[in-house]
C-alpha cells in the first residue's frame, strides 16, 4: 500500500486549549477516511494544519512524502482542500472563479479552460458558470467549492462537510463522484453525517478532545460495541461512554 498522508504526533494549542493532541495516523492510496467527532473535537483544526493554513504547535504531517513544515509548498500542490463553509470570492462569477483557481494552479490557455469545463461538468455547474457566486444557493456554493478542490486532480483530497447543504439527489451525485475518484487518491472527509461514512468511507476514525479514540472500518467499530448497534450507537459510545440501551 502507498502511504499518501501521515500525521506524526500532530498537535495544536490555542493558549491553554489543546485542540489537537499528538495524533498519529496514516491514510493510504485508495482509502476514503471518515473523520468523525463532536463539535470542538479537533477535526477542522487538523484539516487546516494538513492544508497549511495553521502551523502545528508540535509534531508534523506529510502529504505524499512532503513535510508540511519543511516542504510546505510541495505538500500543498498535492492537496485539494474543501474548507468548512466553501469560502469563495462572492462577487466573481462561477466561471471566473474557477479560471482564477486554474491560473493559481499553473494552467493557462486551452488547458485552463479544459480544466474548468471538466469540473463544471462533473459538478453540474455548466448552467451557472456566468452567474455571480453571491446569487447561488448554499448547495451550488458547496459544489463550486468542491469543483475548485478537484480542478488540478490532486492525489489527496481534504473535504470538510462535502455534502453540507445539498439535496438528496446532489448528495448522491457527490458521493458517486467521491467513489469514482477514490481508487487513485487518498480522501479524508470530515463529517457529522454518519450515513455518509457508511455510504462512501472505507474506514473511519473518531476523535474527541483532540485525541484519536477509534480507528477501523464501520464493521470493526461496531464489533467493539457492547451488544452491537448502529454506527450512530458506536459514535455515542466512544465519545460519551454510554452504551445503547437494549430494547424492552
């Protein structure tokens, strides 16, 4: 197996708050990793460190062998990142924004346009390319954010709540796209939607208070739950210690 992402005692503090506390983790090519945890667990902070937006307090991480501290630019080139909230330039049209991202990624001329056309088609954005982003629905804005993250066909994807705001059909389309891309990439999905983990993830990790609490397939996580239960039961048990109650 080819290791694509390595977290090596990765930690981040904000004053006295230890948001991420010495996480060790590897993600291999072909894996879709569900990154689960309650609010404040450290999911988004971990993703921001991997993407180069936050510097670790201690420890490090590597993306396709490139250390985020000593070879940060190359590490970023290996990544596609969909942040929480899909921040964009709202006054730009969808097409102008995607062309701008393509230029930042080093594409020019016909290759730039072909990249934009491809992601617009894959994310069903063709009909809104001339529309200002500020006029789009939340679902369309999310799809624009996902489009920019895959535009350069990176080997590693970090997706923070990729289906947030999408209707059921759109969720299915995005999950199908993730499944199609998965064999050639390592994909990390931060989500609170447990059905998403069951639908697209080959593996899941659960973190709480900045620490890694569990790591395995959905089936492996269920097997460790007293009395069995759903993945939702597993999540509650690991994060709170409360096992599901048996039916009367």
